[in-house]
């Protein structure tokens, strides 16, 4: 299941920070800058969770949270620069599932999102199946009926990212951002090196899937035909 998170905040930097960390954890995200935009989007698309700021122009987070809880079955995490207890109480009365005060650590936000999704019996994929191959995020392993391979963390993260979207081309920059983080300062050839090692480790399974180089663009994973 690909879980979709709606990010609603009038601060572009906050939206981008939240997006980066949620997408690194495998979530799909959509970002809008105020409650009106979010309300219009919710009429057209389905989301599994909303991360919304309180203080926004047009429709604020209070009104948006109330609307979401009235019309949609989805959890809400509210963000605010205010830490007053009254604000927290108001948020919970409106139905918010959790509350995080700015400034916050991005990984704390990720863990809170995962926690409230579990309370709604939703979680990101732990196992990806490609034909006879299973990619298990709990064990960092790749297996078929007759073999199992444990991979180093970065190689596994590369495989998992590619395997979640078979056929999709990922640039080196996209892979670095998702796996090494947006503040990584190393050479982008690191991706090439890790892909080479990954291919070698998966050589006994290359009749099931193949990591292809797309010249001038990046990499993609294709299932065996």
C-alpha cells in the first residue's frame, strides 16, 4: 500500500522539509499552502493522513481539521509555533490525532505520522513482491523460494526505492536525496558504486529482475519478462 500524506503549511521551507523526510521513508506526499487549497484537493483525491499547520491564511488549521474530521476518515497531525495548553486542548477537541510544536525534529514528525497511521491500521509496505522475489524491510533481505540474501543497508535502501516503483527512472540526485539525505555532500558517483555492488550481490536473481542504467538520466528496475 502506497500511503499518501497531505502537507498543508504556508511556509514553503517547512513544506519542503516535511516532504523530504516523509518521502525518504517511502510515503507519497502532496503539498499545498493553505486550508482552502487542501479542502479543494480533498474533494478530488484520497489521502491517508494530513499534516497541517494551524496559522495559515484563508482557511486556518483549526477549520481544516474540523472539516477533515467531519467528512473524511483520516488522521491529522497538527503543527504550530504556539505551545499553549489551550491550543492543544482545542486541537484535540476538534479531533486532531497528534500535535507537534515548531521547531521540531523532522524524524520526530515521521515517527508521529507512522504512529497515528498504525492506530488507523495503516502502515507502509514491509514486504515488496516482484514475481518470485520478496524484498523484506524487516530483515533487509531479498529472497526467492530457494535462496535468501542479506544486503548492506545502503544497497537495500537503493533496491527498495527502485522496487517500489518498477519501471520508474530515478536520477542520481533523487536517489541521493532519498537514501543519503538532502544534506549529503559526497560525490554522486557513490550511487554508481553502490548500484554496481548491488547488481553483483543480486547476480543469482538477475533472471527475475534487472537494474538498468538509463544513459544520461539514472537507473530503473524492471521485472523479468
